[in-house]
C-alpha cells in the first residue's frame, strides 16, 4: 500500500513539473509573439538634434528606439504639469468649484487669463493648466488641495516613487526653475507610459489645438490656444506638453499612435526632447525618423 502511495506521489510530482515547464515555455512563446508584433529594425537616429537630452520609445513594450543622455538630471519646466494633472485627476472631481486667489494670479509666467475671485470648475482649470500651460492654474490647484489639508507637492513626489521615477523630484506644481524641479529623460518616458495607459483624459485635452472655457457664472471667457504648435497639425498625435524656462530651455513631450505596417495593430511612440534650442524642429526630425523606420520594416 505504501509503495502505491509513493508511486502516486511521484507521478503527481512529475505531472505538476511537466505542467510548470509547459507554462514557462508557453509564456516565453507568447512574449516572443508580442515582441514580434512591434519588433522593428532600427537605423541610426538623426545627428542634427539640438536637444541636450532626447528619447524615442515604444509605450507598450518599453523598448527604447533612440536615446541621448538618458539619466542626466535636467529641469523639466512645464513638463512638470503632466504630473500636476495626474494629481488633479486623482484628487479632484471634475465639476469641483475652485476659487482663484490674488496670489495665484500674481505668479510669474503664463497667466492663463485667470481673474482674482473667479470661480471655475476643476475640469476647465485643468484645460487652462495643460493647453495654455498656466502657472496660475497650477498654484490654484495647490491652494485648493491645501484647503483639504493635502500637500500637492508631497503627492507629486509620492506618485513619482510609485511610478519608479527615481531620478525625479518636484518642489512645485508649475515647473519654475527657481523651485528646482528636476527629472531625467528616462523618467519622463516612464511617466508618459503611465499617462497613456491610465490617464487618457490628459491626452484628450493636450491634443486640442484650441478650446474655450468659462467661469462658473459665464462672465469670464478663456480662449485657449495650445502652446504645442504640433497639436492639430499631426493627425496621429495622441497628446503631449511643452515646457520652456531660461534654465530648462525648450522642452517637449509628445505621444503618437502609428499604424503598424501590414498588421491590424498600432505602435505607440513617445518623443521627448529636453534643453533644446528648437523643440519642435527636433521633434519633427525624430517623428519623421520613426516613420522611416516603420516604412523600412514593411
């Protein structure tokens, strides 16, 4: 009887072992198939890029197609507002009423046309933040969260750790040089992955060429024009954000959805340039380079 039990146990062990091995091989096969779906041959990227640091990467696979100075710490300027938008979406209801303070209106940089004591919905203030790149809007959100006993900057840094942005730190929601926000091109790529996969509303807002929003009483009109001149000009632009300060120079993060050659699929690509003297020109060169790689792989 004991020998029969041992035989059964031995048989069960080998069945379980074989099953586990099969699962491992199956997982490897599936991963290889997924890799093949977006596996493209890559030629060298353009050499005439003015940005001190840039990156081109696939959102879904995490594959980097091109990179320069990937771990260099740089000022992100208003690219910081992408993290600001994440915190807003997680801590405010979109129809929440926010009152604009004198201090918010006094902040340096892009004003966004906000008026002292204006009352505006969070969704409209978010559009002013992202489309017009308003520092006033960023401070208004900071103040509104403080009224709820929350630390906006604390949440930004907490979220940075959650997203594994270990080369980034935030000291304000606007991205002013004197406040000292810093990041790396690789951290911004990780942030773009999170935004594309989990915060689609940021893309919906930032790909608009222009928009109009109103104060709650409809007395104040905000005509918004996107600081990203590529919005409305490139059809497969999913979203993005500009940034510009004296120290950060020109920055731009953009996300595109390219149809994958000969497949019922798409490849999602982030292009990020930091500390550039021609952010739009650099981005267009890298965008055209991505298109060439896809054409080459047909």
